[in-house]
């Protein structure tokens, strides 16, 4: 059984898949506590579903793109079986993970969007650096959420030291909502000359920052 906060259909709001129709399976719980977290409502509660129950709901939405997210989706052991079953059913599966849990046992057919926590999140010491070794340049994306200039400097260093421009399908630079000036962030990115992309959380601009289930 898995503890699930919500299952819904929307458009993908982040990553290079932004704008695509997508069904989201948002699992409950996260061992991290990023100071700017926008998903605190996933930390507790939720309802227990079997994998079969989840698959029935996902099928009803009729999207071939499915994102397993959270919270931290990989914090529940059964999530790895859910991902495998979704892949078996020929869904294109995205995993949005906070980077604390090892991705070693994720079904290789799934595409991983891996957060690297920057210092201002308060959770930088908990990054599992082994996850970088498993990145696949044709599939996986890396995301840095930037809250201030210190985070931006940190992100550039991590990208360069780990050769991420060659090792990830995309490097996403995302502003922490309301914490960094967007034009300033755009200027930093433009001046960097790096193979990275700025991303805005599309769903927040469409429905507002506090609406759930979108
Ligand atoms: S990893 Fe994600 S869900 Fe967990 S505290 Fe950080 S932002 Fe929130």
C-alpha cells in the first residue's frame, strides 16, 4: 500500500516536459524540510491505496505521461514497485525527487528530475551525491531551486565540478517562489554562457501559488 495525497490530471508545470498533459500521483510524506517548501500539505495525512487502485485512477485520466511526485516519492519503498508497474503499462513516467533518497532502484525506463538542494533551502547537507553518478544524458534532468545569489553561485560550482552540462538532458534553474528577482535570475543565467535553462513553475502562474491539485 502507498500513502497518497492526491491523484489528478493537469499540465506538467516544470522541466522540459512543461506544458504537456500529465497525470500526477502525489505521494504523501517527505523526510526533508526545505525552508521554501511549497508542498507542506503532503507531509502528513493522505489515504492508503494499493498499486492496482492507483493504476485504475491513472488510466481513467487517459494521459500517457504520468509524474510520480510528492513530498518525496521515493521515501516510500512501495513507490519503486508503482514506478515499475506504470512503466510496464507503457506510460511515460517522470519522477520528481528531492535528491535525498537514492535513485539506484528506480526502474530505468522512468525519467528522473533530480533536485540538488542549494544552501538557502537548509537541506543542502542531505543531498545524496551518488545520484549524480546515475544521471543519463538522454533522459534525466537536474533542478536547482535558487533563493538568493549564494544559491546561484553554489549551483554554478556544482554544475561545473560534476560536468552536469554533459551528463544531464537538461539543467533547470528555478526561482524559489517570491524569493528572488526574476529579471536578476534571468540576467545571471544569460551571462553564464552555460548549457542551462531558466524555468518558471507554469502551474503557479496559471492557477496561483497556493492552489492544490493542479
Ligand atoms: S524535498 Fe520537496 S517536498 Fe520535501 S521539503 Fe523539500 S521542497 Fe518540500
